[in-house]
């Protein structure tokens, strides 16, 4: 922690700032620059309230020097976390984890059919939305609990672990009992009530990055879950909101690198939601693997033309089958396998 | 609804696109431009699924021409909505509504003291956080239900309606029974489960704009509440996330004008959260009133230096008292009163 | 200047970092935190190359504590700069400076007519584009030097100082000889070749903020002009680029406050370009004055319907006349006059 | 072109809008929706002034349906453009073009040494800055014309074509006579005076995307150059400005896909400037090739620790040599070679 004094601070103000820092349990080193005097905290600064210091007369600003995330921080957990999804599937190790499936669960035939197809092509897990976060209250909101049951059916047939989004804390028990990975959507990334509850479950959590969330905020949301006791957090980069409107969002692949450096948690990339256009999915999936993602989550629909949701960004099972060997080739170039 | 064909569409593709539109219940007008052929829908296009049309071969894109928000749309409700907060206080009429109080409720003395002070200065309602959405799980999370009780105490003493944020659907009954206005924070603006539940309550909802929410998305979140039956929605502009880091967020005052044109709902401005610095609050509050806001929500703390949360952006009761006559003067210039 | 060491730095690395800092002419204070060790520079750190230090082994990052702008910095020039535009008009003092006129100069009748009208309504200076920065090479590019001559004619008739944009260093002599204020457009804010040349002229420079320019970058561009010897820089906030598309840009009124605090230079606001819609101009102009702007620059056209450029954001002379007394009233509320 | 009428338009307003469109040379089709009436232009709409139509009473908005870029548009030039840089090097074909070299030219030993090293590792061209666009007027501004001479020396030794940035139209003749590819920096992407002049040169232009430039604006800047007669434009994605501050900019790899679809021009990616950190360069370079870039431009410095500019984002010749076979492997996976 570093405190920068205003140019015209008085000796009394300096004294008060030092005392306030010392009251938080640190010793203080004073460095007088030609224009600026700074105070450095020596010892454990976690007891010093930064907001109070910054308001002291004569203080210009306070700069944090330690990262606020702890359990998700690679500094205290240098090895990559590998998270088991069930049925022998894991994420975070050398083998990439490819999660595929439709935006929404629609019918038994659709979800079981897609599940079989993506399993045959080499997918590791099945995604499918039962509860859908839609911008409009007048849009299809998902099949709800019936959708969960259909996902379980698809799992029974294929053995694929299932990944689906939770939107209400009321469904926590059902999700815990029924699904393999609980997804938190981008719009709920800072729904702290939900995050705290998920910290008490025993299932892996796939935490999507919020639309305008910084990397630090994203890791702090992971921290909410981990602070509750559940350390099985999978991060998912799915595009951020920028001024560019050609794509639905802007896929931030450098965030994969940043997060892998800052944290030990595995990271998957969702090219479908990031771009919003099926024709971009293949190339952005390949780029994500080249960048170092631990996995992908891809929307696959048997009949995108008639999908109830997000058809334009869904690829077909045939396209997914054609993609998998290409992913495998790229993975090989960066020392990984699919 | 307008469908733009690709430059090289075939007659069969045109025919298929027209049939798909007609299947949705509209007649179709074809306009052949020198480079582009477009199809216009005649009649009620709400039955046409835009996502399906956009995926048809030969179709380049689909452009929406009607706004997706209905109940919040000024087109169908030309007069300004005026929403009663209780105790004779209303928002949306000629008189501005100034909501003031601390970021967090901390002690009985603090909240009752601030309530008395802002009441004396002319505030219309009291704000105070009992449940706090904090980026870090290690930060003070608010007093919870005890905070609600202290707010009720402050109301009992001053008669000011109370405004406080909800973070969990589990607290809906208590909020409905205890508070006058239920606030939805920026981070929960698209927590659709929460919005749907609030649509079934009888209390006014203060809906903050999400950090990276477009004006249309914000109105669609209002629509979620209104579609449930609760039409008492107050919009709150509190700054958006941009590349600029000098201020915590960038206050978007043109959004006040935009929303007042598109919607009949009242709009308040929160200069405290937008800027994050107490010294900016007065001027941005004056600017908000000049721009046409229906009210303000301002953080006032008796001892910002020792506030448990957001001290740096809180003004003191003395500063608030000094602000009110200035607000009143500006309001007079634009035909309103405080 | 503060250097933060990596958690696992070695004694040799610490020694090397200290030596590198000392080689830049400072003494170094070492503060050992529980997690982080920091080095504070004591003395004048301007000789220390930050980029070199940050690459040293064992160094995590370098934090700057002094602002990089000097001549534009209020610290070294506490009083507001007042800049004379000619003909007794000044900007930066108690009296607001309202600059008005069409986007483009089109005909003698148009520019002289508008000049007379805005003069009669109380404008202090005339704006008008002769060289136009257009996104498309196929759009009207302005009248060029003929436009400059028409502006001079309008000045001869009305006595209003003229403000117009320069786009090429080739025109520097003509601009210096012909106009009163040379405008640098948002797209050229970091055209450093142009800025350096303007530093050698004797005319006031109106420097628009770049579309995605931070406040610091904006002041650094002012610094380029001032470092060349020309201290007459007027800053102009004209909206920044954000994710919101309802308005052309997002007017950032908190930037006015920020810049007035950081710098002694005067700041004007351009609500016309910021919003891109004539109906928003009045309210955003009032808000800008309430926020503390030193002036406004407003597009006024005698026949917006037939303007060659930016008609939709131009107000009429009648609307401008109606606006001026309102501006005057708001100015009065914040201790200023028009 | 589509004109959307306001809900409450009058028959006279409809008539006037139709006449105004017809005056621009098109026939007009009227589609009456249940809520909205739209007018479609039939024929060549380029003669219709969109800004005038949008201001007509009763008109709500005008939607463009054709792209404003023509010469850079793939619609009118379906095949990929392949641009020769000299010495048998080309960009846009099957073989990737890797441009490498230091941020700034510093000494003969440095630039010739780096040129030899990157040539040996397989680079196709040499980059090096002689004129440097620096945020601060107090930073090193480049060696200027001496730097150009050193680049020529490096070309004489290695045979590599040279790429360097122009900052002033005064240097056009020298650049045309001395360098192989003229670079336009991100900050000058909308310096239209410069773009027009470059349209009259005979050299390939490497046009960097502006920090907050949309894909359409970027192509319109290419259009400025091409409209002048010079069709040899190479686009360069180098990261955009977003709210995220961990990286210097946010590399937008989906823009590569978008631009390749919209335009026939080749696209290179600059991972060094995008990320600002040397350790990210390798992975982002691999990702760029996987995404479909036609080439890369990478900062390589023999002694990053002592570079005069941008050392932290420069990789060493050794790191570059290690990168090339990895690029080659990824290129092979997507059907290309290095």
C-alpha cells in the first residue's frame, strides 16, 4: 500500500496520515520526491482502510499494491487447478474440454440427438439451457425444470456430464441434485447473493465473465464462490461489450492469458456468444485454443433454422464434427490434446 | 420489419423469404434497389421470428423498425408517469424528488441523525443500504435485516419514505412489508428472476441502469417488472462503464433526455456513484437537474471519514444543506421546483 | 515513482533495481510489506526510465505518482487561464463564451446571415467549417479556402472572432493570417505533427477531445502545443465513444470538472457533436453550464433541412435566440454571466 | 435505403417524404405495418441525401442498407487482393507475411543486427520507427530522417523490404523514394489530409485501425486512400480501447474475420501493441494466425531492457526465432504457410 501526499501537505497532515496507517498495524516509510512525498506501508496492510486514508487532509491518493483476490490467486496456489466434471471428464489439465450443445433444450429428440452427435464427434460435456436469461420478457424463457429432466435423459443415454445455467437461488437444490456443472451467466456474474449460495454447493461452477467486467472483478466473483468453500470454479470468457457492433460482443482472447497468469483456475472460451454468428465460430474456436484456453463451450443445434433461441450463432452437428479434428491439430501445436 | 436480401439471392430464395414472412402473418412488399433488394412487412410483424428469417439462404440481415418495449413506451402512454412513494411524496411531476442518505446503515444514531438532517434541508426521501453489493467478499456486506429495522426507525422519526436495495428474492416479503421503494442495483439490472418477482409486488421499484447497459436494455428490464403487473418503475442513471478511469463511471446525462423521450417513466440521477468523488457531487447534481432529471439520489454521511462504505463519495449534511438552495435555483430555471 | 517487487524477488534483483533507480538520480526507500516490497524514489525521478525499470528481473510493476503534464497542470499555474480571442472577447473568466455557427460554411448569405443572427442573440464568436473531416471520401469536404474568405466576410460584418478547423499543416500560414481561433478536431487530437506546428503559431487553439481519449491524453496533447511556446489552448469536450449508440457520442460532463481541477486551461462543451440530435442541444447546453464549463460551441444553421453537413444536429437561429436567456439564467445560478 | 415514418405521420408528411426520395432518383414502395409504415427505395439511392430525409416532419429514422465503402468492398472485388511489398515479398496470398523489427530505429548496429536476425529466422519484412507518435512531447520522438537512412542500410544488407510510419505530409516525397511500405499509425487513421495524399503515392500503405475505430470507419479510411488511386492498402488490427486496463488495448481477432468477409484487402495483426507485454506476444500471434490473419507485425529488439521505446512489449531475436516454427505449425493447420 502506497499513500501519495498532495504537493502542499502540512507536517501535521503527514503526521496524521502516518498515524492512521500505523493504527492499521503497519510501519510507515516516508519517501520525499522532488514533487511528491509518498508513504509506504511495511508489514501487513490488510488492516488499513484505504477509503479512510484517501479522505485524510493532505492525502492525494492511495495505491493498492497487492491483489484483492486470494483463493483464486496463482501466487498462493502455483499449480493449475484441475476440476472433475464427473464421468471421468476433467478440465484444466493437458486435455482440452469441449462442451457442446444447443442454446436451449427444446424436445427430447433434439437434446438427445444433439448429445449423441457431439459425443460421437468427441465432445466432453453437454450444454443446454433450461432457464434462459432473455433481454425481453416476451421472448421464450426456456423449458424450466422440464428442460433439466431432458438434460438428465441425454446424460443417461450418452454419459456426457451436463452443464446448464441457474437463474434463481430457489432452484439450488434441484441443480445440485441433477446437473454436473452449474453455469452462472454473464448477467449474473455480480449477483452476489447467488454467488454466496453457490459457494456452499458441491458442484463445479462455470462462471461467465460479465459484459463489462474487468479481469479483477471476474476473479473477485470467483473469490465469492471460493470463499464459501467451493473451490471448483471454471472461468468462461464470452466476449465483452465495446463500441464495436459488428459482432455481438468482442472476444477478448488476451484475457485468457491474463487470467491464466493471475489465477490457477481453468478458463474456457465461448465463441458462440462472443461473436453471435455461426460462421465465425470455427476460426475463433481455433484461435482460443492457440491462445491457451483449457476448453471451449460451443452452441450446436440440429436445426439452427428452427431453434427457439440463438439459432444464428449455432453450428450444426456436421459442422461441429468437422471442427473437432481441426481443434485437435491446433491443440497439438501447443502441446495439448482434445 | 425490413429484410435485406444478399446481392446474389436467387428467385427461389426470395420466394422462400417472402413465404416465411407471410407465414408469420404479414403481407410483404418488395423494393428492388440498384444494389439491394429489401422486403417490407405490412401488417403486424410480431408473429415473425426475426432469428429464423435472418438464417434463410439469400437473406443478408433483418432490421427491426419497432421498439421492443411496450408498457414502458411513451408511444402507448404519452403522459409522464407520476409515482407515489408514500407520505405524500411523489416522483415524476413538476416537483423534483431528492433522495438522500448514507451508503450503508451503520448505527441508530447515524441513520436517524442523517435522516433528520436531510429532512431539515428539504430531502423528500431517505436512502440507506442494508444489504450491500460489494466487489469483494471480504468487504463489509451491510447490516442486513438489522439495517432495515434502523431505516424504519428513521422513517418513524422523520416521516421520510425509505429506499433500500434488495439483493435476494428471499427478502421480498420483508421488503414489501417494510420499505417504501425497493432498489435494484446496477449489477442486478438483468437479474431476470429478481425482476419477475418484483413485478408481483406492490411497491415502487428504483431500477438502476447496468454498468454497460444500453438504454434499450434498461427499458427492457423495466418491461420485465411492468409485464408482471407492477407499473411503478423509477429509472436511475448512475454512470456507465467507459475507457475513462478518472471517474468511477461516466455519468451519461444525455441518457436522461433519451429515456424521457422514449418512455413515460420518471428518471433520477445518482451523481455520487457515477463520479465516486464527493467534490464532484454538487456540480453534477446541478447539471442533472438542468438536463431534466425528475430527481436525484445523493449519498450523505455524517462522518464520511469513518463511513464503513463509500466515504470518499459521500457529502456531509452541511454540504447537502448548502446544495439544496442551489438545486432549487436551477430547478426554477427549467420550470420546476424542489 | 514507486516500484513494486515480485513476491519471489532475490536480494540481487532488489540490489539491481535500487541501483538502476539510483543511476537515474534518486535515493531509494525500501518498504517491506507482508506480501509486497516496494521501492520509493526520493528526489527528482524524471531521470529514471520507467520502461527500463519495469523490465528488470524481480520487478512486478512501476507506478507513476506525478502527472506527466506540466505546462497545462494547475499545480504549477494555480490561476485560471483567460485567453483572448480578439475583439475584446475572452474565455476562461467569469463571463461564458458562446461560440455559434453552422457546421459548414456554404454561401455568403448563409454564413453572414447566421453570423448576424447569433451576434444579435448574444454569441461571442462565430464557428464554421471550411475544411471538413468526413468519414467518407465521397461526402462534401467543405469549401476550403473559399470558406475561410466567407468567414472573414462574416467577421467584417459582425465583428465576431472566427473559429474554424485546420486539417493540413500546409494551411498554417493562411490560418494564422486569417482566423482568430484555430480548431483541432477530435480525429486529429493526436496528430502530433500538427500539434507541434500549432505550438509555433500565435493564435489560440481550440483542442477537441479525441473520441476515445483519456483526460490525461487530452492534457498531454495540450502539452504538445504549449511545449512549443503557444500557451493559448482551449479544451473542448465533445462526447466520447462508448457502447451506447442512441446518441452519436456520450457527453462526459464530469470531464469538465476533472479538467478544471487538473488544469488551468479553459474548457468549452460542444453539445451538438456530442449528441448528434438538435432536440438534445438546449438541455445539454444548460447542463454543461451548470457543470462549470467556461463556454459552449453550438451548431446553428439557418436552414438545417438543407444543410450540406450535420443538419440533424443543428438548431435554428430562432432556437438559439430562445436558448441564450436560459443559458444566462443558469449561468447566474453558478455565479457567472453570459 | 429504408425510411421509417413516425407513428402519427400525416398523409401530407408521407407525400413529402416520398417526393423527397423520388427527387433523389428512386421509386418508393410503401409498406404499412400495424405500428410502423416504412418506405423502401427502388433503384439507385446514392442520390438521396439521408440527412435531409431524416429531418422531414413525420420521419422517424432512415436506415442505410448498402455499405458506404466501395473500392475496398468484397462485393465488387470478390478475390483476395495480393499486394507486393518488393523483393518478391507479397501479402494476401497463401503465404503469411511476417514483419518484424524494433519499435524505434536507434543505431546502425541495432537495426542491422535485428534485421539480420529476423531475416535468418524467416521474417519477410523489417519494421522500425523513425518518426514516433508519443503521447508525451517530452518522450523520445524518433531519429527522424536519420532513422530512414538506417532502415535503408538494413535493407541493403538483408534484402528485407522496410515498413515505417509517416507522421507528416512533408515527408511524403522522402518516404515514397526511400521505403517499401508506408505505415499510417492508429492515431492518424482519420487524418484525412494524410490519407488523401497517400492515395496519390505508389507505395503500399499499412493502415492501422484507430483506437476506437469501428470496422466500417476503418474501411472508409482505406477508401480514402483507394479513392485517390492507390489500391495497395494493408489493414492492421492492433487492439482497440475498451474498459479493460490489464492489457494496453484489447486485441479484436474477430475483426480479422469481419474485415476479410467485408473486404478483399489483406489484414495483418500487431500483437505487440495490442497487448503491450512481451510475454503475451507469442500466444496472441499464434491465435491471430489461427483466426485467419494474412500476416503479423511483431516488435523485436536486440536489447529490450535498454530500448528507447516500448521495450516491455518487445521480444528478443531468440524469442522470435523460437516463435517462427510454431507459427509455421499453426499456419499449416489452417492451410497456409509461413
